[in-house]
C-alpha cells in the first residue's frame, strides 16, 4: 500500500514515516502544500495523510481541489486538538476521517486501515478468501486456521490483491503500490513473489491473466 504524507512538522513526520514503514506501507513524505497537492493530484495512492497547516497551500484548500478534480483516494486529516470547526470543515471538504493531535501511532494505523478498507469496499479487518484469512491488524495470513509464514514483501503483495479481490490488478499497478519510486523493480520481481505465495497458500490462490495481471477471486 502506497501512502502520501503531507506534514510540515519534521518530528511528527519522522515518527509517522517510521511507523508506516514498520507496518509495511510504502510512504512518501512532502512538507510543502503546493508540491503535496500536485503529487496527490497526479499520482495514485492508497491513502493520504494530510496535515491542515502546511506552507504554500493549506490542507483544506488542497483537499477541496483534489475532490473538485475528481480525485477519490481516502484522506485522513490531522487536526489541532479541540478544533471542532476544523474537523467539520475537513469532513465537509471530503476528508474520510480525522485525527486530532497529539495522537497515538496505533490509532493512526487503525484509522488508516479503516479508510483503506472502506475505499476498497471491505468492512472487516479480516479479509477471507475460501479457507484463507488475512488479518490486517496483525499482518497475518492463515490457511484453514493455521498461520502461514509470509515475508513482509509477500504479505504486502497478497494484502494488496486481497483488498482488490475480484479485480484484475496489472503488474504496473502492483509495482507502483508496493515499491518506492525508481526502485528498479519490474514484473519479474512480482512474478517471483507470486510464485512464493502460491507455494505457501496453494497454486490456485492467485490467478495469472496473461498480458493483463493477477486476480484473487473466491471460487464458487
Ligand atoms: Ca502543520
């Protein structure tokens, strides 16, 4: 999952970036509102964490511009404590959720998981596919109730496909959402990971659609 963080407080940004990385997200950080707006407007993120007080362009204006331009990615707004008017305006401007500062990183992660889930049409933190269960809170996958040991990269890939179950996900989208920009990763890296996941979870768990991409789908 690829997350954009717009936050000009370097200490908070550092903490959030470290937390996101430890939780398996690919995070990009911008401090400048103008550049952050442009990134969010032109690139594809699974969610955006948006501080309202930013230099060059404030968070509410950024959010309104994204929504006016038809950008629908989930946005979690960071607000000053006790500022109910900021929260109301944030939600009215198209925020999916808000978090007052200061906050616990655990709560940030929980809210992030929830908005990503809702954006992809999932309502439970447990995603299931036949006899496979993926727990987004614990970052664990089990098969017939038995935990399966996936590496962080395998988990991230499978987690992304599970969130988009029923849809063919192209190679390029997987690379965009799983790796840092310019990481040099290509379709082969994805193929290798898919092969490993199939060995652990079963050969049919991920279907290859030649020339299109991959899909996970519940079989009737
Ligand atoms: Ca700020």
